[in-house]
């Protein structure tokens, strides 16, 4: 379990800064999409897209590291 967590954390650090930021605000800090949008000065739609893309990229990176 700890090894898995370390792989995910390492993958997060390799994400582009905007993906890191939106994931931290969403998943770690638990902010709502409207709160994130206000914090980042973006629309809710843009935040939703950023979260989706960040999670997709993170999944790809973790999966690739498993190979």
C-alpha cells in the first residue's frame, strides 16, 4: 500500500503545475468546483475539464510505471 502511494505521489509531482494545483484543491483540500474556479480565476467548466484531464494523465502515468 505504501509503495502504491509513493508511486502516485511521484506521478503527481511529474504532472504539469496546473494539473497538480487543481488535483490538490479538489482531492486533497476538498474544495468544490465553484470554489476551485474562484480560487483559480477560471470557469467551473474549465475546472471540470482540468480535473478530468489531470486524473486521466495521472492514471496513464501510474499505469505506465507499473509496466
